[in-house]
C-alpha cells in the first residue's frame, strides 16, 4: 500500500498556462521511473490530447538521453506535439533550425530590433531604422521606409521600401496591398509592373539573386 | 550652345510641371539632348508626370551633397534616349539645396545637354530662388485668371531683379468659348498687363489629364489640341516662326463635328 503511494507520486503532471511541468521522483532508479512514467502518460492520455505544449521536467536531474527517452514515450503514446523542452521551468529560446523544420514556409533566421509605427506614412514622410520596421497603417506613394531588417506594412504598401539596406539578402518586405513604387532588398532594386491586377497581401524576398513576390494567402480566399 | 530655362509661375496648379514635361519631350523629338530638373524638393511631381517615379534611386539632393555622381542620378526617359530627368528629393525640404549649388549643377548639366529645363516650385521663397539661380532664360506660365496673372506679374518682377531678362509667356488652359462670351480673359488682356513676349497659348484639354495620369506627355499625341500647342511652342523655342493656333475656329469645327457624330 505504502509502496503504491510512492509509485503514484513518482510522476506528477501539472498543467500550466505556458506548458506542462512533470515533476519526477529523484529517489527511484531511472528504469523504475520510466515504467511509472509510461503508465502515468497512458493513464492521463486526455491531458495531452491535441495539445501543443512545452514540457519541463523538475525534481530530478536528467541526462540528455534520459530526457529524450521520456519525451519519446510522450510522443509515441499521445498526440502531444512538443515544440521544445524547458529546463527547470526556464524556457530555452526555440532552436532556429527546429522552427525551420516545422513552420510551413522557411523564413530566414534574421533577428533585428523592431520599430513599430502606429498610423501610416504620407508622401514625403520617411522612416529610417537600424532594424525591422512594422507600420500599422498605409504607406502612400512618395513616402519611404529604409530598414536594415525586414519591413512589414499592415495596410497598403505603395511607397518606396528598402529592406536589408546594409546588404542582408535574407530580409523581406510584406504588405496587405502590395504595390510599392519601388522595391529594394539589399542591393537589388525593382518595381511592381502596373498590370492592373488585384493587389493581394504579399511578401517579397530574394532567392538566387532575384526578387520574388509571393502571395501571403491562398488566392482563392481573396 | 546650351540653354538653361526655368519654367515658373508663382501660383500653383497652372501647369508648370506639365509644360516642363511636354517641352522636354517635344525638344527630344527634335533630336535635342534635354534634361529636366525638378527643383520642387519635398513636393516632387515631374517624375510622376513623366512616368519615371519607380526608377528613382538618387535625387538632386544626393547630387549636391556628393552622395552620388551626377550621371548616376539622371534617369533616362522611357521613350526618348536623349531625354533625361533629374528628380527632386521627396523627403527633404527646400533648404537642402542652396543657390550656389544649383548654379554649379546647371553649369555641369550645360556640358552634357542642349537644353536644361528647370521645373520651378510654386511660391517665391527658397525653392524659387534656387530654381532661378543658374538659368539663362525664363518661361512664365499663367492661366487666364486674375490671381494667376497677378502672381505671374510678381514673378516677372522678381526675375528682372535677379537679372533674368525677357521672360517668355505661355498662357495655359484657355477656353475659347468662354473668351468669346467675355467670361474669360483673352490673350490680349493678359499681355496688356504682363507686357512680355508670348511663346504660346495652350487650350484647356482633357487629354492633359489623361496623359498626366498615364505618365506620358501629350506632346506626341497627334489628336490632342494641347499637344499641338506644345509642338508649336517647341518649334518656337527652336527658333522657327509659327503662328499662334487659331483656337476659336478650330474649336467651332470640332464642336460641330462632335454634334454631328452624337446625332
């Protein structure tokens, strides 16, 4: 009876807002723990069901292989998708390669400070920033945004934009109505031809030395 | 021998930029090497009227500040190889350039081109002073309205004070039917006040709006009456003697034809 109680507490699951904390008994052997862990996971299957959550282990020091073994149990027994494992309740920043593997489209891993602007830009106004720029509003013809990082316009983009102005070809430009007067990324200058097409939300980037403009959403939705 | 012209008016919206674009294209048709300089820093339009906005990389402020070479900032026109545009900066102010720099710039352009046409900003402040500082001759645009004529008169006085002698007049947006009814000033009424030589009269024409919005000067449009007026003005600039268009008679035939076809 006593033993069973101990076993029962060997693995304790706690749901938190930002993930699941699993506290492990440090006193028993890892093999025993594994058996309890497995049983516990199967028992509480609904707890994991369909969730996409971070997992952190507490209470016991785990080697990397041990951690992997426990994670493997979770992923094989449940439908929980584990984006990353946190250590001691402190979350590691996501590993960029891991993001690239799981996100539907690969975005280059460029990290910049971001400057946010509420309200649009009118002709003659300009933003120059040593990082990325997000504008919540329209960017009218005759205005310009020059950024060392990426440029995102949540509104119509009709001004001149220059992303990656110091030469980073991995930077991108995005806008909801995508029709910049002139589009520059790194050292490439181009413009969108006036073909009277509907301007859909799009993203422009460089691939193999050429600028591509891709729609952000499926054409059939717009 | 190259010539530097400023196209100015004092009042805004009378057609300085349209005239600059059309004269530039008109002279280019006659195989002259032409450069258009947009001196309206902060409110640039000439690039839009020429349909060259999306090709701008460097502008006049970059040139005078030494950020680029003059040749890098010159944009070749889509239609004419011998026509170039030096665009204004849009995000700067008029005082980004001073008269001495403009004079130096005009002298540099003189070496490369037969005609330098400077599109002057409205007003009589810094932008105007910049625009006229390196010029040989001036073309004053006005419309047949008392306010525009008043401002043109002021401009002519300022040009004389700056030793730009004998400006030429273009009367723009005239409507022969209104003149006939006595509701609009006639050319004679305007020249009586301004007392300068007339370079041409341009009728009010829808094709100007269309061509401006398309970014193509209407001077090459054989159908356009304003285009014909600008072709005549171009030939006069080149030294030919071309009589003024007889607007009233022509218009009568046109309106009669229109009526016939509408019936």
